[in-house]
């Protein structure tokens, strides 16, 4: 496995881990968090299909999409986490 492929896989694994954590916390999220998730989820599913089909080998374009989606998921997770009752 090339170094680039390892990096893409690690980044994709990070995105999936954040997605899983978001799904666990969404039941506590307010309506705004759910609406944001509803916008991100189709992008995540599309990217997941592309990644599994080997598109991650396409290079920087896929890496940029994964990175952008990962950032959006982390932002949403941060927003949801900060609104949870202590």
C-alpha cells in the first residue's frame, strides 16, 4: 500500500469514526443539529460509495472531499457536544 493510500485510508477512518460518534449523540441534538446532519448524510453516503469503489486512488480530489466532509462532521459534533446538558 502506498503512503498516499495509507493516508487516505486513515483520513477516511477518521471520518467514519466521527460519523459513528455523531450518530450516537444525535438523539440528544436539537432540531438544528438534526437538520445539519440531514444535509451532511447524503454527502457522506455518496463519498463512502466512491471510497469503497476505489475512488480514493484518484488522488487529491478525493482527499479534498474527505477532508472537507470530515471537517464538517467534526464541526457538527462539536456543536452538538457543546449543547449537551452537563
